[in-house]
């Protein structure tokens, strides 16, 4: 639209990602330009609209950008915060003036609305995969995730069934609010001790299930889970002046050694969890 209406040479959309402005749309083949290296960088850093004209090429005589002598920039805002820039360029000096800012600002506002809608959509899509109470993935997502990994014939991975020991008695003796806190704190502790590639989900009630990506060995997998078990059992929980520690039991299965379907892997992990309970709880079983 900008190129068609204004007759600009180049039009680019830069979005801020991890603190950097990255090109996300442009008709220019040279998308590696760092606009913060040039004379208008102070306006960009301050989030200001600007117009710059020069008889000499603004990017220097050796730039692959060509003889750009007129540049206009308008910030893109997301929820009132700086999110990026529209940068429009032309080879003719004085091609752009302040009258063009209003037109480009209207487009920047539409981009901001589109970004907002995209952000909301991603949040809704992500929340549909998660348990509302614990904000971890729910059982269906976990099963679908495992199915996809198996279909892709992925590297070995571990499946860990986790059950808090004597959870009913915790609810009965300390009340459901304390039980809810136990679940929440246990989830947060587990999340701190797994990698970004691992997946934690609520399997049902107080039972959790964990996907551990590509363990180095069976022994390494056991040790990783046992460290989590140890940290849970040593974590003091405080609620309204009451202090309590809880324990958990763990059953592990390994793909593809223990099964090549989701059902087989969950069956073996659940069976090992049952053995952990029989052994006196607060233990890890990987046969």
C-alpha cells in the first residue's frame, strides 16, 4: 500500500524482538540493514517519528541499498509500548516531508492492532492446552505430544508418572487450600529442575506426568528424576503458620525400550509408579 500510494523505493516493517529491531516485511532484497547504525538512530531509539533528507546517500556511497536520500520512520505501538518501526525510503532528496507522517501513522496503527490480535490469539491457543489451576499442560495435549514424537521416530525419551504420596490425608488434615498450594509448589519446583525441551502435564487429580527429552542414558534419566524427588521431599511448605513437607513417588518408562506407543509407555510408567508405592513411597522406579 505504501509503495503503491506514495511511490516509495523501499518500504520495510521492523519489529522489536529480544531487544533488537528485525525486518519482518520488506520489498528490499537487502534485509540485513541495521538502521540503528545511521544518522536517524537517535529518533528510533527514542521511539519518535522522523523525516530525514540529504543530498548525499544516507547509507553511504558503498551501500547495497542504493542512493537513498529521503527516509521517513514511524513507530509501531503495541498496548502503548514501542514495538517496531515502519521505515520508508526513496532515492529522491526531499521526497518525504512531515505531511507523510500522518498517512504512515495510520498504517502503523493497523499493524499494532494486527499484532495485538495475533498476541491474543496465541494466548488463547496456548491456554487451551493448559490446566487452568496449575498452568501446565493438560493430559490430552501431553498424549498428543507423545503421539507426534513417536510418529516422527524421535530420539529416545523418558515418560515419568508422578504421584504425591498420601495426598488425600493432606487435604483431610490440612484443608483443600493447603492441598492446592502443595500441588502448585510441587509443579513450580519440578519446572525449575527440567529443561526447556521437557514437558510437564497434569494427568489427573494430584498425578502429574513428565516428558524428558533425549536422556543421555538410563542411569542419567533415573538420576535426574531422583534429584527432583529429593528436592520435593526436602521442600518445606508454609501455609497460615503451618509447616509441612510432602513426598512423591515416580515411575519411569523409556522410549523405545519400554514401548513404541503412547499406551505402552504410560502403562509401563504407571506400573513402575505402583511399584514405587509398594516399596514405601518417596522413591523412583525404572526397571
